[in-house]
C-alpha cells in the first residue's frame, strides 16, 4: 500500500503579478476552480512547509492569480517564485470514488483476467486524449497505458490497480 501523504503537490509559483505581492500559480489540480477555492497553501522552505492563507484567488488564462496573506510587495513575492505549492488533502474536494494521483503512485498493477502482476505504477501524466499511466515491469521496461475505462478496470489504494491490456502491450 502506498504511503498516504497529508500534503499534496498542487501547483507551482511561476511568477509575480503586479506590485502588491500577487503571485501567478500554475495549478496541478483537476481544475482552476478547485485550486482557487483552497483557503491556504503551503510552500516548502528550508525549515519545512510554511502555511500561507489565501486572501484572494482568481483564474487568469490557465493560471491562478493569488494574494497570499503577508506577501504584500513584489520583492517578497519574488522570493516564492519557482516554489512548488502544497495543499492539505483534507481541504481538496474529491468526487465520490476519485483517488489522488499521489496515492496511486507505487501501487502494484495486475491483469484483470488472471491476477498476474504486470508491474508498478510509477507515473501518471496528461496527454491530449487522456491521462497516461506509466507502469514499470519487473524487467525494467516502462509500459504506457491510456487511463481510460477500456483499460483501467479498478483502482483500489489498498489492493492495487487492475487493468485489461490489449495483446502485446506487456509482452516483448
């Protein structure tokens, strides 16, 4: 079973915006609405994660413009540039049956027809059509499987992921 993390990566501060300390954040949440609804974020510093309350957040193009409490000028905001931001998992709304990607990484992947272990999920990334699941096999190969219902049968963070691969997907 994968380790459950309290704080999840949810974006990256990519720039400052204006002179009043606003920051521009690339959101890694399912939607900008989810990110903009967060009451606070955490930024990793040498001393650990530092909590910042969100005074305001709005959508701007494909990013969020965020005013953080205590960040009141461009110089202070600039110190946060290129930092990954985190959110407390309990503050992120999740649809019924949905699973955080962070909880899936490291899960064993099994063939649904016979229970054969195919590998371990090592990454998930977005493509135009769907998410792509990257599964590392015991022999070190990485197999990419579209994260769609035709292939992904079940995701259970306690038991693993069962899939229905097409012939040749995992065979040499």
